[in-house]
């Protein structure tokens, strides 16, 4: 019986130590930082930025394309628009 108690205690301790890592990893999933060379600042590209980006695409009548795949001129146009909104 002491063997099972030690094993259970070890398992709970491991779970307690790993929980913050697992939770923070899920929160950061899908977000990354994008450097805006025109305004010389960083933007966290997360769900909030995606909403702005999709709005820009709609307002400027563009087909949806991943931001990273847009040419430098289009990226600059987005950052100009973004800093005004």
C-alpha cells in the first residue's frame, strides 16, 4: 500500500508542476510577434490582429491571403491602415 501512495503522490506532484506549462502553452498557441519596419514596432499577431487584418482585406477589396505571403508594398499598406484604426 505505501508503494501506491508514493506513486499517487509523485503523479499528483508531476501534474501540479506541469499544469502551468501546459496552460500557458495553450494560451500562446497561434500567436507570434511581427515586426513592423515602417513604424518600427512589434505587433502580437493573435486572434485580435487577425480580425483587423480580415477587416482590412474586406475594406480594401482584397482576396484573403496570409499576411506573410503579401508583398512588401501590401504589407506597408496594411501597417499604414492598422496604425490609423
